[in-house]
C-alpha cells in the first residue's frame, strides 16, 4: 500500500516526462526522479581510514549508519569483520546504545540470526536482550533495525519492539507471520539471493547489465569478474520464497524499502540498487511502487524529511534518465545526469581515486573472509537444524 503523499514524486515524474516528450518529440523521453537514498544499516567497522571521508569540493551522497551492530559473542557478522564489541545480555544494552550514540549513529542495528537460514550454527542474541536494546534505543530517539533471515526470527524481533526488518525472510512466511509484522518496515534486499550467485551466463548478473557496467570503473568490473570465479555453494538459492514474502508483506501494508546489502559478493554500492528495483518489480510491485521503495519510503522510515520527493524546498538529489521508469523500471539504469545536493556529479573524478582504491581493498578483504567461512561450513548447507525458538 502506498500512502497518498508518497505519490507526490511519481506525479512530478509524470509531469516532467510529459514535458520532456513535448520538447524532444523526435528523441527518447527523459525522466527526472528523486535520487535513491543511501542508508547503511550494517556496521561501519573495519573500514580503512579515509574511505568514508567526502571528496573535498565535490558532491557526495548523505551517509547514514548504525555504527557497530549489536550481536552476540561470535555471532553474525563476525565472519566478515574484525572483532567488534559484543552484547552478552540485557544488562549490556544501556552502555552499548550509549556508545553508538557517542559515535554518531543515526539508528541502531541489531542481529537476531542463528544461521539456520543458511544451514549454519551461530550464537545470537536472546529475545529479552533484543527488547532491552530496542527500549534503550527508543529512549534515545533512534529507529531500530533488526537483521533477520527467517520468518520466525522476524516475528520475534517485532514482538520485541523493533521498527525495521533488514532482509525479507528467505523461508516462506505464513499469513499469521505476515500479520504479526505488518506494523514495521522491511528492507527487502532481494539481490542478495538473486545477484550474489552466477546466472545462466556463467557470471554474476550485474555484469550482464550494459548500462550499469558502462558507468562502473574498471576496478569494480574486475572485482565482480573475480567474484564470479569464487567458490559457490552446490545449490544456490533461487529467492522464490523471498519474492513471495515481499509481495505478501507489501499487500499487507508493510512499507517495503529498497536496499542491497552491499558489500556482499556480487553487489556493488549504487549499481546494485538499480538491480534491486528490478527484483522488486519481479516480486510483484509496480514500477511506481519500486520507485517509492527507493525514495520517499526510506526517507519517511528514517526520518529524513528534507528529501525523497520532487517538491519545492527539498534537497536536490536527482537522477535524469532516458525513458520512463514508471513504465519500465530498467530505465533507471539509463542515467544521463546525477545531482547531489543540487550539484552535478562527475563519476570520472571517482575512478582511480584513493577512495576507490581503499573501497576495493576493503571489499576484497571482506569477501575473502565471507567465502572462506562459508566454504568451511559448506557441509552445513545439507544439514538442517531446529530454528530459533519464538
């Protein structure tokens, strides 16, 4: 369900597209849309110095982060990052949240995932610890985002008071499950399953998107090519249940948000968000609803009142694309110009920069850790355990 005020950016898109067709009747129409928001829900930990520093004198997207996510000792995402502060029980909640606030966190991230969805066996937070963290974060005015991977986990964290689910469950949700989480938002991240494994072409799906690859620096293309040749599980997931859950949640009134979960293998910041919009439409959302999921909906959920819509006085984060994404969602990939805060972005200034090189190194190291851990647990993909208690 889309709120009426969320349709404002779509009305403006239609108006601009109509004007564009009138002025350039012999050319393909262009469309101006509010630029997708950048919200990092995961831990900003282990990043090399300077990676998150803005380019001096150049436009830059806003950066929102939870800082370090709350997880149990040895819990997810330990396999991907260096040692991080852990939460051992409810008594740790107050200090953990205070530390994140001191670091400048914009929201709180917590992890409730014992690895069951991936056939792993990981320690995770207890429900009473999740509730303590949520209560303390809310006392500081923070939105609470919970990483989950299963339907049972989603229901449990919502009962504990979280506001946003990071990831739609990968196992099929029952009507009762959907009803139980209907009052929160969900960041679908369908691309984790759809784009994290090689497709029919024999390599990662992002490499098959000519418009996106044409704008991607050579080093990122090389990284994707190397990831295409990494170890893969014998039976990659097909994402059918996740897509069905996304549509069921959307139809129940849950605000579905577009997200990528980069830097998971096969996913690249920015480029993969365009692929995520395709996956949302594949799941059953209309192109207009997918645009909302990447613009006005996350702005509302994360309290960013100055952006996400094409309205007078709003922050000018804009994309000019060839075609009409309300009719063909892949039109968002045909980017003509980008503006951040009213300033035009020049992608050529990023290629070869220290920021790009630091990002490539960080993603390569992270991917190596993830793949090594999954390879060591590969037999677990064929063993099923009992899921988390609810």
